[in-house]
C-alpha cells in the first residue's frame, strides 16, 4: 500500500480519519469502501486493495476512530454507529464518490450494517466478512446476550468484551501488546474458545503475558510493524468500541433505525468463517439469509481474518459477486 495514497480527511464532526484513497481506473466500476474492525487498520485490507485496484476499482479505506493515526476522541458518543456512519459519508463525499460498495469486517460489519440503515441510496451493495449483517441492536444488553449465547451455543462468545470495556483495560492491554496481538492473530483459532469467549479469561491471559502461535499471514515484518504502530499511541481509545457495546450506548443509538426497513434490499455478500469461534458462521449466515433476500453466502474454512488467511479465494469470490450483482 503506497503511503502516498493516504490522506487525512476531516469530517463535519471535527474528526480526522487517516484514509487510503485510490481513484478507480474504470469509471464503470464502483468504488469499494473498506471498513475494518478491532484492532485493525486499513492495512489489513492490503491484499484486497492490491487486487481490486488492479482490476480497476476505486478504493476508500479509512482507519476508524482510535486506530492508525485517526482521531481518538475521548467522548464515547463519537463512536456510536450513527455518528461513525455520518463521518464515513463525509469521507466518500470528499473522495467524490456518489455510490459505493461497503465491505465490512468485524466491527466494520456493524458499521456497514448501519450504512445500509441510514444511507442505502449511497451504496450499490454490501459485503460482510466474519461478522454478518446486524439488522438491529436496540435493546441489546451484554449480560442478557452472554446468558443467551451460553444457553444456545454452550459459550458466552463475547466474554472478553467485559474486560476490554473496563476502565483499567487500557493499562493492561498496552503493557502486553505482543500477548494481545498473538491471541488476536493466532494460528490456533480454537484458543478463542477458552481465551476470548469466557468472561475474565482474556484479562488473565494478558496479565500472565502468554503468547499464542501466530498465523502464517502475520510475518515477522508484519508483527514488528503492528507492534510499533500500537506502541505509538497504545490501544486505549480503540477500546471505546467495546464500551459503546457494553454501556448500552449502541442500544440507544439503534433506536433511530427504521424498524420497517430492516430487510436489506441491496445485494449482499457474506463470507462466513467456519473456524471463527466468536462470530459463529452458521448463526450469522442465518441472519443474513433471513434479512437479505439478495444474499450470496460463502463458507470459508478459516478463522476470523478471512481477508488475510484466504485472500486469493476471497478476492476472486468477491470479484465474481461484484461483476454479477453490480456489473462489470
């Protein structure tokens, strides 16, 4: 990714987003808006950006708030989906993009879902990776969700959210960045069952400074780059995304979503990850099928980071879907 293609884009909210912007070479093809999750940056889309820019597509890939040199506001309200989506619309406006295709991963899937809720006219289609379509989170309560998951999936799934939303999580995470990186990008994805899913387990892992084997797609050079980037500012403000979820702010924010328009009429692609033990493939795929009548669902034998672990397969599948549903 050419560093010269990064721009600092200031939105109407006053936030600045470090954004990779590359105009398309083929005016008949839409611009792709890539929306990452935690603890990522636009750099985690490097394989997709190289592939789709070569194919003529325009690219807009911002580093979200708290990540990669973008603004790190202290107020939690800045991180609620409605405000982040307004920022993203400002970004594509400044990039002179009328209609885009939103591609979200992890938290980016929630943000992309809200782009569909609030600004459907600005998007030709939506793709969700690992985390699927989130039709509505009004009424979401973390304790209720953990109990439901335990009953129905024999795992709380999101127990680590509780720790990452604690006021002291920043200090622990920043003191054990290599330990955190190793579990987030581990080659042994089954570790998520015991380290991320149960409440308290991630905190214990970090305090013990444990290390997991890294996935092959995290080269020594990538590991060094990521750690150096994180050490510049720490991960503290990026944890605001978890506080928004556990505090009830996302529930309140989603009260503005039009409940009569939860069915997503645009074409949808979902990459479900069979070895993702937090964003479960089958339950997520069911929601996509139930709420997205124009959905294409592909199952990948990967962990959470499908865009890195199966980049070639994903890129070819996304390209075929785009050409079929949006046009060449």
